[in-house]
């Protein structure tokens, strides 16, 4: 998902944790909840630290983004390290609370990336295969706004204790047994709402995708190979990629209007001979070929430059094309007079 959604998720988790009654606080309730909430927020954004790989170029970014820091192994190790270190040296920050806060925060992050189309190396280092579910577009306003509603609701209806910088046992809120049933119920409701929205909304999108696929199958409008992917507007709008007569076509599928609208642009699948030559001569192309799922090619400048892109990142929606004329993660291969690949550049020829 996009950075804003991860940040909002972390802020919501922090806010909810600060209002709970946890069994491992050992009397340091106010300070423990603050520490646990802070670690949840940190864990919700920590995996995207791999964005620093951009400093070494786009190829390094493709290799490392959603790689090591987005794996199950990293998630368990980082939760254990934070739990052991801070639980050992901060008496008001119990190790179980920190461990589970970091573990759940990173789990949410990995899940929210897995449901998109980019791909996540969930089982690194055992395999560098990128797993993706293709349920939710990488920027989904509905998903983000739903999390914001939970955040605002918890802020409006549940009291957040004030932080005591003296770190004394001075938490003044009543014990859980003395709290009103209404407050206890509200606390539980916001926890459930937060978890359910994070997990169930993507499942709703997956169901919408399955129903849309069934409708396309039954409509008998398509007789070629095709695949359905999320796009801006999912779960109501999807992207359809078709392959027929060695030509890719991309369409926007509106499930509300039951309408399939094809883009005017067509794409030629990446030529096997060109890919073989580029693979042998350009190490950076080997990285791109590993990364791309639906590679296409288009010639520029009297066939001296080849644009190679991935249809995962092309949108048939005009509003997206106007904003990004060249899809993200597009490369350009410069050819010699004999047609041999000489150089590869990212983003522009």
C-alpha cells in the first residue's frame, strides 16, 4: 500500500492501544501502553525503510523494495529483538507487550502490501519469488478513509490517558472492573473494527474480483487469454489484460455499469529473441525480467530504442494516463545499428 495508508494504520493502532487494558502492564499502565503503542506505530512503517535503496538507483530499488524487510523472517526477528532489548532495559516497557506490538504492526504492513499487485518477497531468503494477491490497488481511498474513520472514532469517543513524564505509578483511570460497561464495549468495538477493516475489506475486494471474473466468463465477450487486476477505483473498477494474436489489450471494467472499455493503445509482448540478447549483454535487464510479469515492447526513434514495460503498472483510465504518460517501472533499451542491445535506462529514453 501507499505510505499514507501505512502511517494512518500505525497512528490508529497507537491510539487504540493507548486506550486498552493489557494484562502485561504490571502497574505501569500509562507508560506501558504508550511504549507499546509507539512500537506498533514504528512497526507499521518500519518495513518501508528499504526505500533507502532508491539512493543506489532504480535497479537496486526493484531488487530490495519489498524484499528482506517485507519477509516473515524479518518480522519475527525484529519483534524478538525489540522485545528483548527494550523489555530488558525499560522496566515500564514489558517484553511481551513490545514483542506483540511489533509483531502485529509488521504483520499488518506485510498483509497490506501482499494484497496489491507489486509483489512481496514474503519467504525471503528461502526464495526471492514475489507473492501478490491482486485484490487492492496500491492507492485505495476507500481503504484509507475507513482506517481514518476508526482513528477519528477512537479519538472522539474513548478517553486517551495523559502521559506522565515522571514515570510514577500515578495512572488515575478506574480499573477495568470499575469502568462502565459502555466504555469497555466501545474499547472492544474499536479494536474489532480496526482489525476487521484491515483484513475484511481486502477480502471484500477479492470477492468482487471473483464475481467480476464470473461475469466476464459468462458474458461471452472475450475468447482470448485474460487476467483481472485492481486499478484506481477498485472494487468497482478493475483492469483487464487480454492476449490475443500476440497482442496485449487493456480494458477498464466497470462492474456497476457492467461495461468493458478497451484502451486505444495496444501492446506487443516482449520478443523472446530481444529478451535473450538483452539478458546476455545487460545485467540490469536480468533484474527487470525477473521483476516484470506482463512485459511488453514498443519501438522508438526508427527502431533504435525499445520501450519495455510491465502492464501491471499501465492503467487504461485516462485520468491516470494524463498523470503518468510513461508507466512506472518502464525501461528503455538502446540498440546498435546491428540491433544488439547496448544500454538500458529507467524511466525515460
